[in-house]
C-alpha cells in the first residue's frame, strides 16, 4: 500500500478545517486570504512538504513583492502551517 505524500496543500486544508475555526472572525478572514496566496505558490502543483526548502520561501516572498509587514505575517502563517 502506497502512503500518501504530505503536501503544502493537504496541510493547509487541514489547518483551515481544524485550527482556523478556533480563531477570531477577523483573524480567520486574514488567514484565509494569506493561505490563498501561499497556495497560489506552493499549491500549484502541490509541493511535497519534504521538498520545500528555505530558498523556496524566499522565492515566494520575492515574487509576491509584498511590504515588510506582509512578509512577516506570511512567514508566521507558513511557519504555523508547516511547523
């Protein structure tokens, strides 16, 4: 029997289903927006968690052209989901 490879997509979905509902409504909205952005990069195609390296995160942050605060928030979300 082949074991399923954990991807950023599967972990993000689990986070949305299990963790996000316990957060405040405003936090849920912000997190959903940030997760959507992260999935555009790490979810298409779904990136296996074991293959994601720090330079991939840097590529995401560089490609997103986000302001410093947003980059810090995204690092926090990635760290929480992947972590």
